[in-house]
């Protein structure tokens, strides 16, 4: 593998792509630590640290923003507005016929949907940025922590609007950086930036474990984390290959077809999206308790919203399973796949083309989605179980959405580099 890395850097064009990707990551990290105007950096740092120690929810928010949100930096919103907009457009494609028609138009339709995604991203960034700055100005950004009212120097209209504009501009810049990495770098740009956000907080977490728990616990966390990562890699690469045979056909004077291929159905067909859906849905009652703390029924529900509560874990697990089936049903249409196979003369050996093929694909997909949904639920529960047992999620940084993002993006990027190496007759990373 190290030899493959050396050969990748010896290839001029591939070396240029790798260095360009690393440069974009450096620019992204600089923007993540560059504070917004009108922010008292010293007070904010002390307040954010106290908030993370008192409420583990702030640590989760800090993880997804790469430490940028709690620093109120230019890139405080991170890539999440774009991810949310992409998910919304993907779901609306199934509901709105116009978007579905655009999706089938090929490159032109995809370009139009991407444009809509950008507009929606800016709109979401304005809403989220306004909410965050408004909470910071009123002292509600870090509830229950002293110093929350002194984060901003000035709470006037012009400074507040300037901060919101800077945050929205930061989100637009992140979109631009991601598209540059996709076009001129290696891998999917948005995925690389998400990977960078998650990995950015790992050194601080490792150092905290080493200082507070000692070398033995630190080594134990590393060993268990590597074992979990190996298991996640195994499941992420697992797939059911449906054999497909294409009949020979004459087009003009040439013979086409007669080849064999397969349809790869992954065990984790939905990726990380169900975990994001479930987390967002469970965050709504937590947000409601913060906005209306004096409501009686919310006060009764609040103990069940803690991460170490068994009811919270159970509901979270059920939501992940539900959203896994829901997202797979939206993104993979067996009927459409069967029709395309029939159109080009393809068939599954032993299965008649058309409706029987669609029913067979639906049957297989339903069966392999079950272990995939259970796997996602168990991996997502790792931080919560660690919190219940160790009383501190920071003692186990591996697990949940972070490990899924790291493994998923890492595998995809390595495979893309490997494919480019194989085009130049070099051995790949995974050989």
C-alpha cells in the first residue's frame, strides 16, 4: 500500500490532483478556525468548553462542524446545509413529477437539480445562521453556562446582519471548494470536506483521553476503535451480486450482447442517511425543551431525551431501521431496473423478465436490508452505550456517524485512486 502511495505521487497528473485536494483541505480548515467579526474569542472559548462539559449534545454538534460551530467561525455552518438541501431535493424527486423528469433527462437535468440544491442551501444557511447568531446575541446559545451573554461585543442590527452574511458566504465558499475538489482533485469534494470535519476533532479527543485516563485506557480505546473500524469496513464492502445475462442482438451488421454482468446490492444500501434522519427527528423534542423550558409536558418528557436513557436508545434504534427501509425504497426502484434490463435484452438466469424480475429484486433487497438496518442501528448506538457505561462520550471517539463517515469516504477515495493507478498499469491500494 505504501508503494502504491509512492507511485501515485510519482505520476504527475495524479500527484497534482492529490496536492490540490490537500490544499483545499488546508483552506477549509483555515476558514473553520477564522472567527466571525464581533465575536469575543476568549469568552467564547471558555463558554463553549464549559458547555461541552455540561451537555454532551454540544460535543455532538462540535463533531459535525469540525469544531467550527462552537467557535462561531466563518465556516461555522459547515457542509450540513448542503447535505440537508441534497437530501430534501432527493426526497422531493420522488414526490414532484417535474423533478423526476429532470432526473431522467441526463446531464442537463442533473445540472438543473444541482442549481436548485445550491439555492436551497443558501436559503437554509440564512435560516440557520440567523438562528445561531440570534441565540448568541440573547445568551441562549450555551444555556446554563455563565458568560453566554458576553460572547458578542455588540448586539446591534448591523453587526448581527454582518455576522449572518459572513456565515452564509462561508457556506457558499464551502460549496465552491467541494465542487473544485470533485472537478480537479481526487474523490467526491463534499464527502472529503465532511471527512475533514469529523477527523479534525479526533486529535483533541485522543489527547483528552490520554491526559485524563492514562496510557492503558488510551491504548484500549485505540484497539477497540480499530476493531470496530475493521468490522465497519467488512460490512460496507459486503454486497449481494445478482447475475445478469444479456442476450445477443443484431444492430445493423454488428452483433451486440451475449455478455454476463451483475447488479451489486450492498448490505448497507442506504449509507449514513438513516442515522442523520433519526438524529434530526430526535433532536426536535430536545430543541423544543430548550425553546420552551417552562412547558409542563416537555419537563416530563425531558428525562427520556437523555442519551443514556434506554427509551431514547430504543426509539433511536427503531427510527434507524424504519428510515433505512424508507430510504432504500426511495433510491432503488426494482420495477425501473427490471424495465431497463428488459429493454436492453437482459435477464436474471432462472427469472422471467419484467414483473417477476422486479419481484425477485424487491425480495432480495428486502432480505439484505434487514442486516444492513440492524448494523446501522448498532453502530449508531455505540457512543450512547459508551456514555451510559463510562458516563462520558468523549472517552470513546470511535462509533456512530463518525466511524461511518470515516470508513465510507475513505473507502470511496481509495477506490478512486486505485482505479487511476490501474489505468497506468500500477498495483492498486487494495491488492
